[in-house]
C-alpha cells in the first residue's frame, strides 16, 4: 500500500505537532511493510527529495497569491497560517500512483488533492490537526495579520479551478483530534464519516541533565518551570510571567520554534520591564531527537502548558510520560485526557490568578500527579494508533 501524506510544511529544524504526528505515523507504517511518502511545500526548507529512515520526503516550491509579498510576511505565512499554491506538488500527487491520500493540510492544497482523489477514485482521509472548527476568532485574526493591506489575486485562480468549497466535504473520512471538534464536525457535516483519532507519543528514557543548567545559565537552586511548545500567541507563554513574578524561587524555560517573532519580542520586553529577564531562558527550538530536550525534561520541577487553544496537546502527554507534574489550561483536546487533581492541575484559560492557585496545589499532589500522568501516557501508544489508521485505510480500499 502506497500512501501519500500531504502537508503544507515538513521541516526537521522547525518541528511542530503536525510534523511529529506525520513522522511517527509514517515510521510505524514503514515498520508495517507499507510505503508511506511525505509530500509538502518547501516552506521553511529547500525544495527536493530526501530519504530519512527509508521514508521519502518530497518538497516542492510554493507561492502565496498576494501582492506585495515581502520576505518577512512570506516567512510568517510559512511558519503559520499560509494557504499556498504548489503546482509541482499537485503534479507529483497526481503522477505518484498512490493508493491512499492522507491529507494533513487545509486550504488550496487540500482542495486540489480532493479533486485528484475524485478524478482517480483514490480514497482520501483528512486529519484536522489545527482544530479548524475551534480556532478562536482573535487567534484567526492574528494569524492573518501578514495579509493586511495586500492585493489578493488568489480568488481569480480559485474560481478558475473551481476551488471554492470546504475540502472536508469531499473527504471519505475525517479524523478529529478532540471530542470538542468531533461534535462540531458532526453538526457541520451530517452523514459524513468522522472518527475521533487522538495523537500519540513514544516513550523515551531521560538522560541525566549533566551540565544543561550551567550551559544555559539556569541556577541550580531555582525550581525550573518548563514549557515546550511553539513560541506563539496561541500558546500564551506571556501568562507565565505573572507566575514567575510571584514565585521568586523559580526560573522559567521556554523551548520551541518561534512562529510569531513579534510575540516573542513582546514577551521579552514585558519580562525586562518586570525585572524578570535574568530568570527567563528562551531556547528557540531544539530538534525533536535532541538530547538537550530530554535533559530539560529531566531537570524541570514541573511542566506548564498555558495554551489559549489546543487541538490535542502532544507536549502535555510527553511531559506526563517524562514523569513531570503538569499544569495546563482547561481547553480543547487537553480536556479529553487530563483530569484535574488526578493526572494534572487545570486552570481557566488566560486566568493568571487561577494559574497561581493551581501552582499552589502542586506540592501536596505531586506524587499523585506523576503516577496518574504516567498511567495516562501509557495509553497513547503510536504503534496501536498507527495500526488503527491502517485498518481505516484497508476498509476504504
């Protein structure tokens, strides 16, 4: 079985949740004897083909149909929210003789792929990684900021190729990450086959932290508050400064690729204004297999994920698997596997006082949270999840 995994971007240097999911699924499918390939644009990477772990990753040039399009705005769209054209990518999808189209993108890429699926009678599965039905309006407005004051000529091309409908309507199966999105999709697309299909993790043994703290100038006597996620307004790391300000015995470490530079600039300026800069360390992205990433998990006191919107929350599961007590906002897919006081401490979205209350509860519940967290993480195994996905493929075929 030859599978085309279609993404907007796939870069090992700018790792995110979607890349992690697709990569783990592809590796499991390869182990099952299937032939997965990853097809994507050259966003944040170079066009061309590379083979990693026996899996072909094919990247093709793309463009955004807006004028003018300075490099800084293109980069912002590459990082988040871009809706590009990629003619060579679509040609490769058409000529690749794939048995299944698994679409992990939206917009124009998904629409064109659905047209090809109908034309050649190829079954299509669509994963909604971004929580498209549950993105807050404010976040959507921020995502589209790079398009302000630009002339769009994409509508003309869209009408020419009749790409004006929602791609979800044409997919044979929709995969929703959370119950919240599942319910909204069922209302929006009655009669459509929609499956609740969570993400997973791979267990990793943590190395000793070694000189990690010394390298990044994190004092040994400070409790390390850790957040691993994209540095982005969606992830809401700014709220952690309020906690840092009140807890003088702590140091905050943020690790993740920067998908909104202006947001990081604001965060650093706010930290400097409040006299917190020396107790804040930002590492703008580490490779997913980085030893330092695991060392950070080993040396941390707790993990905090304060997202405003979270389709699933792989980072939360990885923290649980690492044996870290977790504090998280009660939003989106996180509510599907986190239970307050049992495997995590939950706080109300964007509520700094409630975050402080959750942190104050941590000490007496620490061992309970660690045990409950590890039990939860063990249920989300990529081998089982990928096997279930292959069953769906076989049904469609």
